[in-house]
């Protein structure tokens, strides 16, 4: 794979993970990842990081909601 294709693909990884790319660009990213082991590894790392952040964010939201609910119940 050419270095430019790799750079272009990796520049779009976050948008791809967030499902924010137009269909034609999604297809380009998928096609590139299918044929490039280096970018596939980078994508896997970014995907894991994104999932961890998302999971942490949901945990924090749930914790906040639980604390607020407990606080409101104690004030009633």
C-alpha cells in the first residue's frame, strides 16, 4: 500500500469509528483496511481505545445518575 493511502485512511479512522463518513469514503477505508496489515493494526488499536472511552463514559454517566438519584431520594 502506498504511504499516502495509509495516511488518508488513518486520518479517517476516528470518523469511520463514529460512523460519520459518507458511504463512498467508508468503502475506501474498508477496502484499504482489507489489504493493509499495518493500517488494520492501527485501526484495531484505535477501535479498542474508542470502545474503552465509550465504556468509561457510559460508566461515568451511570454513576452520576445513580448518585443524583440517591441524593434526590435522601432529600425527599
